């Protein structure tokens, strides 16, 4: 899945940590990351290490850099739910990363305020927007000429015919660790119920390969003719599917940020979100994993055009597509002589 994204953006890692293992747990992964990263840091001797987001890789890279006395810059800093169990483990990892970072690139004013409340000095915070919007806008311009055909390699012939002919498409993604088990079963039950009651609507679900996700999707959705379960999409195909969708049902953090730029309402399969801005503007709505809530919210968007229209705005609160240039300028000013970029691939 990572290789697809790297290839699309033309990124060639200088180091591949090659850490992917079947059914790996966070403890073992973090230990392997720290061990592998210390050799990379010793070889590269960077002036500063840039970590992005809230993954185990980001936290481990920040900790390894701290141990090596190398400054850390955190991209996508300041997102908070203040509930360490939601999302898990991301909320804990990003809070820990903040304690180790020397520079904080916050996507929004709200993210900056969260960092200030935690005692981060204001001169170490810069509001940049989120780089995910830069990537989305760049990708959208590349894939728009392809239209729905970008999805053809991910579908059977029969699936693609259904996809091409569908008037209304709902994109579904669900893979969060805190939903494993009962949460995913409830989500899939809701999608199956909606599909049965809305035969004219096509649900497209790129299924994450994690066995916890794949098993639930197979068990609860395999009998639904208007639910297309397809393999994970590369980034351009994902953007094409978002563009083709009437609205999106997801537990993804990134999609919460991307969808407003495409004018797509989002029903978020979580009880809390660290991305409050789109909640405030009404572009996303929390529905959790309770089937009744998911079904009621989806049916409202399908039957009430005004409700659908109210969730669309021309302004994305997460950025204007220029975050990366702001970050690059700040990093150049931070380090002298100019920085030598190196790209890592954790492959996990």
C-alpha cells in the first residue's frame, strides 16, 4: 500500500526499514523502529528530523532523534481529542511526539491553541495548513481526466459496469484499530441494512487487508449485491472514488480533511475526532459505530437534498494547498547550511 503512494508521487526512499510482519503488535514494532532508526540517523547525521502525523513510525523517529540529540520538526502537530483511547494509539503517540519536538507545524489555529495550552512556546509553532490538502489538489488535477476509469483495475468487469452505471455512489472506509471487533461488526451491519433498503445506491468499500477488517467485511457484506468490496486503492484511484461519491462514510482522519476540498459530505464512524474544524463548519458529522445512528444519518443525506447541500462548502478549513512550501521555507530558515533531504520508508 505504501509503495503505491510513493510511486505516484515519484518518491524514492533512501532507506527502507523493511519492518512489515504479519499480525505485528505495537510493542514489537516500536522496538524494531527504534533499533533500525538509530543506524539511519548515525549514517545520515541530519541537521533536523521531520516527522509527520501520529503513527508509531513518527513517534519512534522522534524518540530516536531525541536520544541522538537531533532536533525534531513535527508536521501535523496539535491535533487532539484529549482521550487516549480514541483514536488509539494515535492520540497518545502525537502527544508524546509533541513533548520531543523542537518545531511544531500546526495545520490550523485550533491546533496551535492546543499546543499553547500544553505549554509549547509560541515561537516554536507555525500555522501552515495540512500537507494532505497539497497532495489532494495535486492528485485531483492529475486524475480528473481519467474519471471513473481510474477504478477499473480494482474491479471485476461486472463490478465496473455497476460502478459506471451507478447514479449515486457512497464510498465507505473502515479500518481503525479501536473499532476492531464489535465496532466493525456494527459498521458492516449498518452498511448491509442501508444497501438492502437502497437498492439503487452503490456502496464501494475498499477493504483494508488487516484480517480484523477483512473478516468482518466478508461476513456481513458478501451477500449484498450493491456493495462492491474491492482491494485497497492507490492514491489516484482513491481520489477518483471520492470525486465520484455522493457522500462518504469513513473512520479515516485524512479523508475528513480531504473531502471538504471535493465538496463531499462525510459521516465519521467515530465518537470523537481530533479534526474539529469541519465539525464546526458542518462539513462532517460524527455518527460513531451505532448502526441506528449511521443508518439515520445516511438516509437523511440520501432523501433530503437540503441536508446534503448544507454539508458542502467551498472553503476547506484544513488548508489552501500551500502547506509544504511554508514548511520548507521554515526548515530552510531553521538550519544552516541548507538541509539535505533523506526519505525513510518504514513499510509497516
